[in-house]
C-alpha cells in the first residue's frame, strides 16, 4: 500500500544497497494533496510527470559496468507518486547487479515502477520508459522553455507562500477578447515537503482566455518560494489557482525542476488533450 511522506526515507540516514531491490520504491498517494486544492475524483487536467534519471548503471553478464540515461513518463492518473529519494535508492540497487542486457534492465524498471505507481488502482497501467545508452548521449540537447519571459518585469515581491489572490485578469476595458499567450519564468522555487530543502525550477504557462495580468502572475510564481510541497503538487496547485481565479478557456502548466541526486522531475498539466512535450533538459538541469 502507499504511505505518508513522513514515513519515507527522506531526511533519514540510508544504507546504499547495491543489489537489486524493488521494495525500496516508496509510493505516496496523490489524493490527500489534491483534496487540499479542491480536487475529488476526476481532475480538470490531463498530463504526466516526466522524470529523467542521469545516474543509472548496472553490470552486464560478464560483470562490466554499463551506464545509461532513462526518461520516464508517469501519467497523472496514477494513484501514487514515487518519493524521489526512494527512487534514487532503488536505482542504486542496480549498481552491482548483473543483467543479460539493457532490454532486461528496461523491462525490470518498467514493471517495478508501474506496480508502485499504480498500486491500489482498479485498472493498473504502465509507465513510459526510454533508455539511452552512452552511444546516444551526444544526441541529448539543451533547450529552454519557449514563451514571453515574465522575469523581465520589475515587480515588487513580498509574499513567499502561495498567494492565489495575486492572480487576476486585466479589467474588461483592457481586454479585447480571448488571447493566447505562452509565458515563462525561471524564478520558480519551492521546498521539499519533508526536508525543506530547496527545489529550483522554471515554469511555462500557456493559456487561451481573458488576458492574465503578467505582474500578478509573476508575483504569484514567486510566492511559492517558501512553500513546502513536492514538484507534482506545486504544479497542480498552480494549475488549479489559475484555472479557478482567471477562468481561461484552455490552460497548460509545465515546470522543469533542477535535478537532485541525479533525478529531475518535470510535471505537465493541461486542460485539453495534446501531445506531451519532449523530455528535454534546460541549462540548469
């Protein structure tokens, strides 16, 4: 069964197990944090959490180390997330374990993560997984989020816990009908829910609807600075605050957080079906 965050390995001394152990994965239910932002049952968004594992290694059949980068796509419909430190400990358990080939590693990763993430679901699903061997590393690009940069605005910031009242659309006299905008900021920061350690990120907000006041939106993004939540929860809170207060016709919120322990987490939430973004890192990742 999934467990509460305070029961996780976060903030505790951990032995690094280097022999394969799927039990190290620690699922945490999404439902309690969603209930805090008024979500019960079906959500008004689609999307996924895009994970990248940069520190993945195992032994081949002859004991020679192999290395790879793994890209994971975790649907937001999974009843659980996996706590990131437990994910790191799980990946480290591959370090001195022999596998026949990369295909066996990929199959084991997919099966174990799917079980943990979908645990308790009436109809379990699977996670997406792409494994890149060292011969493909030079094909991994660095790409910044597209959009109009909100950070250009010279605004006063004084609130550092989420302040949805900062969000509003422009007055009717200044709104000439629905607009479509893509806005970005590199000033997103929140803190780990359990340890309080800083999580740094960039966020892209795409919407169609009455024009959102950009200064208020930037101040709202900054207001997460001292907020303690996991990445996925921050993005869903951001989505719901904009959705309920600005009432756009369409909305997408996509955040890319810098890696910790060789892992980055990049939640994507959208009100309408569309292709997932490529899991491409930015300069800070």
